[in-house]
């Protein structure tokens, strides 16, 4: 019987940067898509993928909030402004 490598604990995910979490999520999805894993490994990968997705979503929400807080109106007052990638001016 072969032993599957263990996945890092979910608690470690809380310390990942966005780029690290996204890369790990991409690797996890690729492994799931490849198939061939035992059921328990597949379930563990899926659970990890969900946690990684939640981490990425939380980091993106935090970044969006920071951007909204930094957009200044005339007179120095801050205003929340929806910023979408397609609206961004290219330099």
C-alpha cells in the first residue's frame, strides 16, 4: 500500500500571501483535474481548495476595501469608488 503525501494543515493557509494561495489553489485544481487519486485524497484536496479559495477571496476583498479608502475626492475627503480592471486607465 502506498502512502499519499499529506497536505499542509489548513491553519498554514491563513499565513499565505495572495500569490502563494492562488498558486497553491491552481496546483490543487490541477491535481483534482488529473484524477486517479483515492477518494480520501480527492476529498482532502477539494476541502483544501475551498479553504484556499476563501483565503484568496478574503485577501481580494481586503485589497478592494483598501483601494476604496485611498481614493480621494477634491478637498481631501475620501469617497468609496468602485474600481474595475476594465475601467483602469493604461499608462
